[in-house]
C-alpha cells in the first residue's frame, strides 16, 4: 500500500515537473526561455501548444537543445508576455500589424482579438480627440464671423463647404479634407495642415504664412494672390494650380510638384526649390532673383519677363 502511494506521488511529481519544465526556443535567431505551462495553458488549441503536445516532430538545433521556429523573433517577447499574463502591450499601429501577423501564424486567437480591440479603441479615442464635427462646423459658419483658432479639427471632411473668411489660425488641420471648398480669404496662419487635401479648392487671397502644409494636395486649387510666405510646402502637389501673384517668399518648396502650375507674377524671393518640379509651369513675370534653380526641373517652363537677376541655374 505504501509502495502504491509512493508510486502515485512520483507520478504526480513527474507530471508537475513535465508541465513546468523549461523550454528553449530559437525564433528566427532570437533565443527565449519559457515553460511548457506558459506555451500550452492560455491557448491550448494554438499551434504553440500543439508543437509541444508530443504529437508533432519539432526541430532542435545543435546549440543547447533549442527548438527552432522559422519566424521573425522581433515581437515574440510580446507573445510570451501575453501567454503569461494576458495583457496586450501598448504599441504603435505598425507594430500591432506585425504582432497581429505573428499571432495569426501561431493561432493565438485571444491575442488576435485583443490586438483588434486595442486598435479599435485607439481609433475611437482619436476621433474623440477632434474637438468639432462636420455638423458643428456647418452650424458655426451660419454666423457672421467664424473663428476656429487653435482648434483641433484633424481628419474632418469639410469638402464643398463655404468656409470663406473663416479664421483657422494656429489650428491643427492634419489630413482634413477641404476638396472643392470655398476658402476665399480664409486665414491659415501657423496652422498644422500636414497631408491635408485642398484639391480644386478656392483659396484666393488666403493667408498661409508660417503654415505647415508638408505633403498636402493643392492640385487644381485657386491660390491667386494667396500669402504663403515662410510656409513649409515640402512635397506638396500644386499640379495645375493657379498661383498667379502668390506670395511665396522664403517658402520651402523642396520636392514640391508644380507641374503645369500658373505662377505668373508670383514672388518667389528666397524660396527653396530643391528638386521641385516646375515642368511646363508658367513663370512669366515671376520674381526669382537670387533663387537657386540648379536642382529645379524647368523643362518647358515659361520664363518670359521673369526676374532672374542673380538666380543660380
């Protein structure tokens, strides 16, 4: 009887030892140590659990018995930590996308759901961060004098609205959709409008001094007599835009696309035009004194009457 008890105790100890035994993993060259319990208990139907169920042949490398898995090991520590405590790590969206791919590969359905929930909550929080909605804007513009100075309107769709004379100075307008909107005489002083869309918008006599419009799309926009002094216009698209008599002094137009744009009479004194595309642009009577045009693409551009005194070509 005592022998049976001893045998039973030994069998239980062996089972406990087996479940808590250390497992060495080599994930694409990155090495990890964990336990059999960690790999099998939270997600018993996962690929990781199946690998160590004894039903499958696993690949050991010759270095201290590590089990080799041919996957990128960059995010495997997050997988192990989730298997240990069930907490979704705070990551960037791009990192979540990579971790999601690994979770799907290992068939960790709980982790997949957790990542998707985290991304969904982040999107909701970002939407709540916008201080006004399109409906709020429409209600506001019905009054005589409208100001949205310093307001966060990022990501809003304000296309086709009459926003003439509205003051957006110092506002956050990242990725705002202004396509075909009437923004005549609107003020955008020192706004952050990176990657916003002003396609075919009316922007006559607008003020953009000191604005950040990096990567914005202004193709086909009417910017006649607009003030863009000191604006960051890096990588902007002005294809076919009307920039007649526009003020572009000391604006940064590095890598900007102004192909076919009308810049007749525009003032570009001190503007940066490194790698700017001005092919087929109308630069007649434009002020280009002392502007460095050496790395500017001017094939087919009209330069009749342009002031090129001291320009570097």
